[in-house]
C-alpha cells in the first residue's frame, strides 16, 4: 500500500526541527521524539556510529 502524500504542513514542520552533524559519518540528522529529554547529549546519528566512536570496529555508513 503506498504512503499518503505529505502535506505542506508536515514537510515544513520537519524542516523546522533542529539538526546536528554526526562527527563520525558527517551526515546531518534531525531531532527525534525519543531524544526529546536528552537532545543536548545526543552526538551520533545511530548506534553504529556510536560503536565506531568507541572503537567498536566496523565502518560507519561507508
């Protein structure tokens, strides 16, 4: 089943969300509801990049 077409309000609302640049993969990532309480502490776009930062091996998004 195809997704519903996005409304202008939904698209503009997403554009207004804060974003950061991941220091590992250099990709921008946007605020998520699950990060609401600790957005200031969020550093990485994914668990994969967090593991790569800790030296857990793997190649982050490459």
